[in-house]
């Protein structure tokens, strides 16, 4: 997405299709040789900063508008490096409340070190602030001024205190069902596949270490993609 300069592949990825294939092949070979880590990839880079004026403009009014429970000044742009499902390094952006920005950076640093793949990580204004479209794209995202699913209360996402990770692999499950056809195979949580959040797995451990609670532990309705400071 050229719209987001920081979502272009990180420096190590080659620009040409042939280079991309070579890089991917090398990454796969190294992944086979070092299955536990990200030995083939460059070091994690990232950081926390206030939202640039251009980002604030893009977010208004689809993602943020007057009346939302936190002002744009309370939000931070967390730039991260993540591993793709193809084993390459990419740069992503997560927008969260200032009070969880450092630990969010820490959690994504740990995901990268542990080789946990993410599909894409772009701010939700790329999908007009529509959660459904962002999920269909299997996009990892955080801040979005919206109500909780099936409720009139503000979601923790509206405070920038919740992060949804790989939402296709980690669906919101109510009554044993998901609204996203691509998530149906992932209703089976016992068969663990890449990018899934499971108890004891590296994805859940990274967010546990950051002090964010997992929606996969909720009684009844489960929100396997959701990590938050509560609710
Ligand atoms: Zn969520």
C-alpha cells in the first residue's frame, strides 16, 4: 500500500520479483534449518511517536471523530517490524493509547523474535474504519473508535487499549460461529497452524508478558484475536 510509506517491505526485501523469490526461498530454507527463530531476517526496528498530522487527517472522521472517548493527542503510532507468512520482514504500524504504547512495541518485538507470522499490519483507516473489511484482509489493528461487537458500549479499541491479531486465523466466535468464511477452518483450535493464538503458544505468551489480557480466555463468546487491558 503506497498510501502508507512505512508499510513497504523492510530494507532486506528485494525489489524485483526474481529477488523476491530468491529472498523467500532463502528464508524458507533458513526457517527449515532454524525452525524456532527468525535467523534469516534483519534485526527488529521500531519505535513510538505521536500521530503525524497527516495520519490524524486520514483518521478523521472514519476512525476518530469528536465525541470519541480519547483525543487523538492521547494516541501513539507504534512502528514495528513483523515476519510475514512467507518468512519475510515487513514494517507495520499499530495505533494505540499512549499508556500501552511501550508494551505494545515490546509484544511485537517478541513476536518477531519468536518467528510468529502476521498477515498485514496497517492502520484501520485503510479500510475506512470498517472492522469487517479489516478482518477480511486479515489485518492486525488496534485503535478504532467504535462500539464493542454486539453492544452499545465503547469497545476497548475506542480507547486504543485493544489489539486484534491475525483476525482470520483468530476469529471472534459466538455460538460456535464466525461471520468470516475464511475463518471457518480456524474454528478448530486444537489443530494449531501458523499465526494462531493458542494457550501456551508464543503469540499469547508475548501479550501475557506485555500485561494484555486475551479474549481467547473469555467464558462463552471467545475473541481469539483480541488482546486488551480488560474487556
Ligand atoms: Zn478486538
